[in-house]
C-alpha cells in the first residue's frame, strides 16, 4: 500500500520533493530519515524501505536481468572531464564540481543499471570539515600551517559515489612447489687454520598441486573516473550492515555521480582484488616453510553484484601552488587524501638520521677489535645532542 504510493512519487522525479508549507525544494537531512525545507524548516518523513537490498545474479549474456532502467533524474554531463551527475530539478549548474569547467550540458536520459542499495549521509558538511581538519592535523610530515591554509581555501562537496560490489565462490586449481627447511652440518676452516663445523639451513623443494575454495562477499569496486581511484578505493570503512534499498529521497540536496566504469569492466577489477586472498589460500594449502605458485586457474561461480551509492564529501584545498584532493567518508568520517610534505621536516629528519648513522659508525670503528665495543655502543646514545 505505502510502497505503491511511494512508487508513484518516484516516477515524478526529484522535482516532486517540495515543501508542503512554502513550496521550496526539500533537502535530505543527514543522519535522519526525513527531508527538510531549508527555508521554513518544515520536515517530511521518508517512507521506510519496503524491501531489503538484494544481490543480483551477474549474467552478462542477458542484459534484461541487470536492472536496466531509463534514467529518471536530471543528469548533466561535463564536456571537459566527462563526469555525469544528477542535479536537482531547479538547480542551476554553471560549473563542473570535478574539473571546474563551465561546459556542462544536460545529458540525454539513457538506460542504466540503477542503484539497488545505498548508505545515506550520516552527517553534514560542517562535520565533514571537522573530520578533514583532524586528519590534516595528524599528518606528521605536513607543514605546520597546513590547517589554516586549508581552512581558508578548502572546499567540500557532498556527493554520492557509485560502486559495484561482487560476491563469488571461487575454485582454484594450482600447481606449485613446496619448500621445507632442513639443517646440514658443514665443515670449514677458520681464519686460524682450524677445522670446524657449522649448521647451514637448506631448502628441499617438492612438487605441489591442489584445489582451494575461497568465498568472497561484497568486493567493493569504485565505478567512476571522476574522483581519484586511489582515494575512492581506499575508503573501506563503510558500515555495510546499515545498507538500505536505493531511495531517491536521500539524494536530494546532493550530487550523485553516475557510473562511468561499467559492471563488466569492474568485474575484472574485482577478480584482481581477489587474487591476493586466493594466493594466501594456495600457500596455506601447499604448506611447508616456503611456497612457489607456478600455475593457477580460477573458476568464479554463484557470482552476484549490487550497485551501491556511498556518501562522501569530496574536495580539494590549495597549499602553495598545488591542489590536494581528498574524500571524507560521509558515514564514518574516514579520510583519504593527499597532503603536502614539509621540505624542512623531511630535511631535518634525514639530517638527524645521518647524524645517528654517523655516530654509530664512529663508535663502531673506534671500538672495533676491543672487547668493550658493545658497552660503548649502548652508552653513546646518552651523548647525542637530541
Ligand atoms: Zn518550506
Ligand atoms: Zn568536469
């Protein structure tokens, strides 16, 4: 009942989210389940989700099973960097938030795989800024005036990023080598001409082959080229157990990036992300003290995917003559970004390192041959000027 009413509203697009009191466009209130009018404060609850977030079978041969839908929202395309993102019905977009270019045009509606799950924003931009400042303050190698500079020139833009997640049951057949350590007694002649023996470690290699099974759940792959891949992929601290079905009302007031890396391409990326864990399983299966993997052949079965929207505050700040990008996780405050490195901090660290190495070398060569070399080695640290 409520789900059909809700469905009807969805088809009208974002312009339907109007304030009942004054007619202004409502915006989603981070951390809540309601829309709020930024002018009169009137609030409207967002209907609780009618369904749970489901895994969709990954079948490339039959596109009809992939949830392809005609785009409902107003999407703009940047002619300069190719970013595509949704904007509110009334929103005037003069410049691209990613490259600053002002050649943004309305994109033709097209068929896309629509998101089926999301995490709504949990806090507002001001809080995101606090997380950024805390992070900047914790950059050990950063210049001391970085926070003030970033505060002056920093910019944060709340947006939802598209991701794919993949589940897979993998079966891998491998061949390899197992190395077992053993000790051998070796005879040698010391510098005084006496024959002596010593223990030497050797490795016995033997052929190994087998099959390992590894199950993967929600391997997360960034689906856009519009933010730094490094940062987008390193944001991992998501509270995935709080995932809710895709709901457009959570998007109002924020930009939402459309995927530019499709399902098939990112499935390849996901398979790469799975390799280290599969290799670990193979090494464990081979056993012994050392392992070599010669061949492996992986079958991926029971493959499913989800298309998720995850909230971030994206932005950049200027320091000196350079721009530094960052992303703040809109759920947990985790920050991934670039920070300038202070020349002087690095300079003095390297200098300090050289002094320590030089001092050790000095005492080592001074004390070499004498029986007191070890005790002088432990006392010199007190004499360092730092
Ligand atoms: Zn209002
Ligand atoms: Zn652009």
